[in-house]
């Protein structure tokens, strides 16, 4: 059993923290939203009234927050956790954030003798619930080895991408590709529908053909085609358009800074930005399908 503090109990962090409890760890939790705390308490978590209180006695601190500014505020700012934690604590930030913030937290942690890994995840809310997430880890070999057993309670594939920040680089590449696949899949399915095909039949064909991809296999964007997808639940839950737009901003920012060519990423970013601006920011990102229906 490890004493773990878990900060950020949203769509992803909530089920991840519950899986740590199920694995027998002592998990002390904090979130700004009272309902998120109650849900964890009902599942065996110990509720703290601040992040600072949650980390008292923790051997491992895990955060799952929306964006880089939240992570910077938690660890780096006045009363940031890196000033409080004893040497030898392991800090795991699983949020998807900009590389610069991940590297800044990593550098300050190293100065304080604290092990740090950035460990963004892939696999969505269903993967978080099932404990089958992929963790894409950046950090030293030693920090990676320390983090692996804890991450295995929440995920199935644990990758070591490189030094601190490398997990975020791999994650932003993956999510840029995911956005392109989702937009392309929605586009192809609506083209079929517009020409008289049943989207379920077309999906069954394409998933066994060369258009096969993750969105067709397990995250179909058309309502009713697959049970238990956000599309079949009014695009509720899942991975919000706002968060995808954040990730696309991270990818395009890195691409422009490094002079990488990302024309498909730029197209996809423009599509998801327009979709978000039309009031869909809190819907799951597969709701990009509605964009094709409306236009
Ligand atoms: P979410 O908005 O559902 O959850 C974030 C939680 O953080 C909220 O409960 C919020 O109250 C809490 N929070 C914010 N600031 C806080 C603070 N200062 N102290 C304590 N709690 C605070 O978001 P999510 O979907 O769980 O995503 C979390 C991260 O995981 C994001 O970086 C996202 O990009 C990434 N991610 C999400 C998915 C997905 O499918 N939802 C998949 C992979 C990665």
C-alpha cells in the first residue's frame, strides 16, 4: 500500500483515483468541486480540504488538471506543492499540458530532490474507468521505474517517451492525429449518409476495410451506431471539444515554434475551433459529426 495524494477528480481523475483505491492504496483526494469529492469519498477515498492538506504524508502525488496554468499554480506558484513536499516524493502529472510547463515543473522538482514525471494519458473516460489507460511518461529512468507500479493500477500500457516533457510531446502528436481521424471519419460517414447509406452499415464496412481507425472501432461519432459512446449519449461525457482545442493549440504552437509542416493539423484545428465557438465546447469531441450534418 502506498500513500497517494490525488488532485483533480474530473471525468478522468475521478475514475483513476477510484482504481488506485481498488488496488489497495490509501488515496487522499482534493478537487474544487464538492460533488467530485463526495463521489470519491463514497468509493473509499479520503477527502482533504486543500491540495496542501491532501499531500501531507503522501509518498506519491498525482495530478489530473485541465491545463498548464492549473499545473503551474499547483506546483510552482506561492505555496506551490514543490515547496512543501519532502525530498524523495514522487510527483506524477497526468494532465495534458504544454511542454514548457512540464519541463519547468520537472526542473524545479529536480532542484528540490523530488522525482517528477509527466505522464499524460490516452484511452479516454472508458479507459480511465476500466483501468486500461496508456500512460506516456517523460522523466529520468529512475523516476519512470518508481512511477510504473502506481501507473499500472490505472493503465495497461506504460511507455517511457524520454526526459521530462517528452510525454507531453508524444501526447500532443497523438491527439493531433486523433482529431484528424475523428474529423475524417465524421466526414466520410456523413458523405455516405447523404448518399443514402445506413451509417451503421458503412461503419461495419469501413472498420474491416482500409479506412479502419480507433474512432470507427470504439468511438463512432454517429448517434445510435454504437452503444456506450458519447455519440449515443447526446455527446455527454468523454473528451470535451474545449480540451481537444487546447491540445490542438499545443500541437500547432510546437509545430510553428519548430517549423514543422502540419497542414492536416491546421485544417482539423480550424474545424474544431469553429465547432467550439458555435457553443459546443463542453460536448464530447465526436460531436464534430454535427458540424457536417448542419453544413
Ligand atoms: P475535467 O475538466 O473533467 O476535470 C478537471 C478537474 O480538475 C475538475 O474536476 C476541476 O474541478 C479540477 N480542478 C481544476 N483546478 C483545480 C485545482 N486548482 N485544484 C483541484 N482541482 C482542480 O477534465 P478531464 O476530462 O478529467 O481532463 C483532465 C486532463 O486529462 C486534461 O488535461 C485533459 O486534456 C486530459 N485528458 C482527458 C481525456 C478525456 O477523455 N476526458 C483523455 C485524455 C487526456
